[in-house]
C-alpha cells in the first residue's frame, strides 16, 4: 500500500507512526511533515493546502490512500479535489467538514437532528448578540463561527466579559473572517470528554475516547489553548455511555449529514459535555484531535490504513478496532510565550535520550536548522506514556518530559489529574 499523509503537526506524527506499522505498507509520504515524521515517512516540499500539487503527486506516484490530518484543508475542500482525481481520501468533503468549519452550521444540524446540545442562537450583528447574552445570563460561551485554531470559544463569566468577547470576534476581528458570525450559547456544567467514531455514510463505529486539558496552567487555570495534554481511555465513557453517545449523537448526526447531501467518510470527533441530563455536544471536529490522537494512536492495536479503507469502501459493519488495555497519557511541551506570541528557534536537547526510554515523543512544532531540531510553533512536542493505569502512564510520560529540554518550555505538571482523583 502506498499512503500519502497530509499535515505536519503532532497529530500527523502520531498517525505516521501508526501507519508505518502496517504490514501492507510499501511507501509512506508526508506533506509537509516534520522532523519527527521524517523518521517514518519521506517528507515532501508540499503545503497541506496545495491541492493541485498534492493531487499531481498522488496521481504520479500511484497513491492508494490519502489520509488528511488537519481540519483547514478539509474545510477548504481538499478531499473533494483529490476524490475528483479518483483518489481514495480518508476525510470528509467540504460540505460535511462544515460540521467543524462553521459552528452555526453544526448547531443548525443538531437542531434538525434532535441532537442534545446547549441552548444557543447565531448572530451577525453585535448588538443583537449582546441582547441575547442578557436574555441568557452569565456564565455563557461566545464562539467564533469559523476555524480559529482551537481558540475561538470564549467562556464568559460575566456579561462584561461577553461584551468583550463579541467585540473581539465581530468588531476587532481578532479571529479574522472566522468571527464575522458568532454563536452564543449557554454554559454547560459537567465533565468534558473527546469521543471518536469512524464513519462511512450512515454507518458509524466507535473508536476511543479521551480527555483533554485545555488551559495552559496547572489546576485548569489561565487562557485556553489547543490542548496541553490528554489521556485515554476516558473514565466516564464506559460501555453504557458509549452506546448512548452513538445512539443519541453520532448516528443521528451522520444520518442528517447524509440526508442533507453531505455524506461523511472519515473520523468524527465529538466534543462532549457529560451533564446531569446526559451527554451533550460542545462541538464537532472533522478529524482526530490534537493532542488526543497521540495517546489514542499509542493504544490502537489495529492496522490503521485498513480501518481507513474500510470506512472508504463501506465495510465498517465488518470491522472493529482493537485496543491495548493499558492507559496512555500525553504531556504537551509548548514554546516560550504560548498561547500568545511564541518564540521559534530554541534548540531542543535530549530527544535521542528520550527515544531510549519507554513511551514516545511526538513532534508538533519542530524544524531542522543546521542539523539541529529546534522549536517552530506553539505546541512543540507531546510526550506520551503507556501504563497499566493512568498513574503509571503519567509517570512514564513525565520521565520523557524530564529527558527533553529547550529554553522557555511551557508544560503542565498535572495532566491526568481527573483520572487520578478517581483512583485510575
């Protein structure tokens, strides 16, 4: 099998590492990749949004499977472009990827399908949005409609904060065009989890569930980020809850997409809030999460390309994913200044030493300069441990963190605290 992986972050490194284990693999290319991915694939000088360049390469090299990692190319229609050239693409087309690309689209879809979510309304006028905030009352959440690198959902503890969030999105345009429209919704109380399912049109099968840590500092303090660490499996998602999420959320959502002329093929990420009234949707994503993909891939025992092809060929009802019974936990090491303006170019030391330890260090924001691996982006690395329980996986992950160093590294020391409080 000849596989082209699109993307260059930590999620894609985890996917590359897993794809490379397939006994059927003949060649693996990554566009653009990163220094960690280069250990498993040949990295190409092609951007993830270069649809014509990617299509030409895939045709010219007889690629059997294209796996699209990040959301932005999917929302922009990369899957449609590649499929038009007869390529097998794991990832939804633009119409279905709008489930992540537009919060307003996703909310309207959920309303039509009867999928449980927060009370909400959508606005393109800031004054109307502020009036609804006063009707709803604080706390509440203001969300930029479009893609905002995981930072477009602003939790507001007061109406003053809500006014500021609306100004950020709609008046100061801090998220660009993504904030022209906003969704204002009630604040949901409960425990969050990330749920993943493989989808082929109207057929869906559950994968894993994980729990992320969004804020930058210990004790869940500070601004939200793209994610500072994650662990899997998620303790609150037992077999009964998994069945409920599939029946009440995943199945009606994919059925509504298909009925609306936007059949979904790929992985569907459901951001859940487990409330006293049951599971409700916080958000949908059209791809694996980051950093959730890193511990999830460490637990996956099945052949990943085979699962992808089963979704594309309509064979999901005949496959199931096999999992390591152990827990996995990942700790993100971010660059100086994260999640605001970050510094690039700090030399990363200790990667070879970490490679000799149990677990795996996945590259996110790294680059090669003069033969040395340096920081190049906000989230730089994700150190993932595997253990009999979350406590053991955490110990292994932090041993990797302690082996790696670079100036100004930002990371949390309490990843997995929710599971540890449960005695996991």
